[in-house]
C-alpha cells in the first residue's frame, strides 16, 4: 500500500526501489545469517541500495546463457565478466548477480548461482548508458576478478536458476508494472474534470481557441477515461492477489507474467490514448507542465514492455502455463 501511494504520487523511489521490491526479500529468504543481519537493517532504514545483475551483452531474454563466471578460491569466489542495462548501479551499494559456477558438464540451468556483490570494491567498472531523453538510469558493468565471500551467496551453489525465477515473480507483479503512467493520467483528469468541461484544460495550457475550449467534456472522452480507469482497477486486483500468494511463500511465476504483460500494455496505452483526448502535443519544455510530463512518458514508454522481461517472453511463459505450448 505504501509503495502504491508513492508510485501514484510520482515520488522519486528509484534509488532504494530494487532493494525494497526484491533484493531484500531474496536475502531474507535465501541469504546467509551474516547477509541478513548486516544488510537488511540498512535496507529497512532506506540507506542501502541494490542493482539487478541479470542481463549481459549477449544474454537478455535468454538468461540461462549468462557467461559471467565465478571461480572458487580458498577465501570465497572470484567473479569475472560483464552485465548490461543495470538500472541504478551507479548508486547501488550491492548487486545481486546471476553468474555461471558450473563447468562444461553442468546443465544450462544447473550451473548458475546468485551472489551479492559489493560494488565499492576494486575490479568493478560501472559505466553509464544514456537513455532516449539523455538521462542516466542504466549502466554497463565489468567485473575483473572481484571477490565475494562464501556467505554472500544466495541459496546454494547451482541454485541460481530457481533463485532468479523466484525473484522475477516479485519484479513482475507489483504496482510498478501498471502505475508508471498513472501520475500523468491523474494530471490529465484533474485538468479535464475540474468544472466538467475542457475550458480549464485550455486555460491551463494557455490556449486562445475559446470555441474549442468551450466544448463539453463529451461522452466519448468520459468513456475513454472510464475504460482506462476500469482496466487499472482490474490490474490492481490481480496484482494484490499475487502479493497474497507471494506472502504465503508460493511462486506465482505465470500469474506474475500475466500481470506484467497486461500492466505494461496499459502503461503504454495511457500516453497513446491521450492523443485523442488532449488538444495539444506532447513536448519537452516547461518541466512542470502537462505537455512536458506527457512527452517524458512518451519517451520512456517503449521501455515499459522491455524491462523485467519482454512481452514476447512473457506471452511464451503464459502460453506454456496454460498448456498451449
Ligand atoms: C529501462 C530498462 C531497465 C532495465 N534494467 C535492468 C536491470 O536493472 N538489470 C538487468 O539485468 N536488466 C535490465 N534491463 C534489461 C532487460 O531485462 C532486457 O532488455 C530484456 O530482458 C530483453 O533482453 P535484451 O535487451 O537482451 O533483448 P533480446 O533478448 O535480445 O530480445 C530482442 C527481441 O527478441 C525477442 N525475443 C528474444 N527471445 C525470444 C523468444 N524466445 N521468443 C520470442 N521472442 C524473443 C524479444 O522479445 C525482443 O523483442 C533493463 C531494460 C530496460 C529497457
């Protein structure tokens, strides 16, 4: 509920987001006693940030193809390789990374292990990748013989595939998978419905076209908005029901994929649908204005259906879960 309110208000949750949503749970369930006692209180205090070290330059959808490798040594493990698209790594204190620990004999899914990697140690290079609007959210990381102590392993050696699958259920079903465009929708609703006409919207935008401004907030617009809001309510019910399953220790992997697929399609639909509702263009400029907010959401929207697993991958999982393939 708290997270939902923060997202609905467009609060800046980015830095501690990954730790709150998934890394903390992962450590609580599968981390060593030392990892729990040293890291969890700092996550709870909002002072410890995490990044997700899954994707690699040649391994995004096909996570089982990761090539970063951990080599066993007397005092723990040494990690070499690289990760890409790692959101917030430049602020993160740790990454939970999926790496290969098995030899050539290990099965594709069997030779993988998750580790908690301290990003402040030597041998880690974190470089920015700039996004469509020039911002720095994600990164490419290289590891050159980085040290990880034995008790910073998540689960057991070779359990990485199960660990990462469980973690993705947390990543795919939460309110962040359907609320990204909500602050924009709320801003539009405020402008459209203030006095039951579009006049307020035009004033808000500084438009001089009074004839158009006096047009009533018609049935078509009301129906379009009602449709968006009813989709939102259905998504919210699905997401909270999965939160209940996760709370009971279940791994609702297919259900979470369903929420992410429908939820991120909704997130992309909102800025598109506004084209037929708003008498203006999405445009970057005044940072506090509706047009700028809309423009930023437009530029971000292609990423909604990529991050955390693409639409095609999710639909494949859902089809398999339904026995269709
Ligand atoms: C904003 C953003 C933030 C991200 N943050 C992180 C992060 O913090 N940590 C992290 O590890 N990763 C992160 N990612 C990476 C993200 O998880 C990957 O981009 C995603 O999993 C897709 O992998 P890829 O880019 O390698 O594309 P590919 O896997 O190369 O896919 C390319 C295209 O082929 C399609 N495709 C691939 N395989 C199949 C198949 N079997 N069947 C049908 N179609 C297929 C895909 O759907 C896609 O359209 C982030 C991505 C974005 C956009």
